């Protein structure tokens, strides 16, 4: 007897299908959502966490629901659940994408982009300030209870779109587009003051180079820009932390607003 047949005999066909449907919505969280998809967390651990969440939610969100048993119906159900999960997780991921973009803009402005290294949180190449911002955002995410907010928000997706309901594709696409556009706007909100100060520094050294052409502006300006960037970075961290705390909770609300029943 195969393991699949033993599973069906032990738990029943409806229970297994319900678990698979919930797991299909949970998995995108551990692929896209911030912290849940962190490369610093082993894949096996993420898999166990996804299965545990699905086991906890399945009996509650599928109570009294008749699951389809035909192959086409199961495939449609699983595809729909994956789509809903990705829509919710993508909006959350856009916030951390904005943080990473802000760090990248500052790295290029200060000059740290020349020393890019592998970010342990995302597995991608990123420079010093970008890594610093991502680690700071992750710490804020944990401290303010972002994990609890995400899990509570994810559970509420079943109140908006139940297992048997069909989501509105137009609303999901519109929400994803708005979140993607908001990445650059949020990045400017994070790094705008520092970026402006660095531009003013460049303009000042440009004027100095016209007055004293013999001065090696590039060598002097590089060190000054690093100093200005790091000082302002330290001064603005408290404000960035407060902004992130508000935006993390707001991103969960925005993610839920992208989900509507067709």
C-alpha cells in the first residue's frame, strides 16, 4: 500500500484535500513575504513551519466545506489558493523592497556600491548600507510584532476569500501594481534627507574644484561623502524605525484590501 493511500485511509479524503488547499495558500508566504522567506532560515525549517500553519488552519477554515474530488477541480482550487497567497505576500514584500532600494540608492551615492557583498537575508548581492537597512528593518519587523500581524492578516484572508470563493483578479492586479509603484516612493521617503545632503555635498565640491583646480576633489570628496552619509544615517535611524513600524502594520492592511471576492 502506497503512502498516499495510507494517508487517505488515516485522515480521510476531505481532510487531506483541505490540508493541501490551505498549504497552497501558505507556501507563498515562505517564498515571497519578508522574514518568512529569508535565506538565513533553512528551507527545511521553512517547510516545517508552512506545514504546521496549514495543519493549524485547515480544520478551522474548511469546516463544513465540501472539497472537490475531481482532478480538474482540485487543480483549479490549488491554483486559486496559490494566487491568493502570492497576492497577499507580494504586497508585504514590496515594503522590504523599498527598504532595499533606499539602501541601494545611498550605496551608489556614498560610493559603497563598489564593495557589494552577498546579503545573508536575501541571498542577493548588496552593498553595506543596503544590508544595514535590511537587517534594521528585519529587527523592527520582529520587535513590533510583525510576525503576529502577518499571521493574523493571513488568517483573515479566509474571511475575505473562503476556500470555495473566487477572488477578483482585477482587484488583485491593481493592488499589486499600486504596491510596486509605491516601492520607489517609499524608498525616497526613507533615504530622501540623506540623498539630498549628499547631492549638496557634491555641488559644494564641484564649486570648490572650480576655485581650486589643483585640489584632488575626487579623493577628498569620497572620504567626506562617506563621513556625511554615515553621520546622517545614524541620525535618521530612529525616524526610519518609527516609519517602518507604522508601514509594517499598514502593509498588512493594504495586502488584505487587494483581496476581494469576484
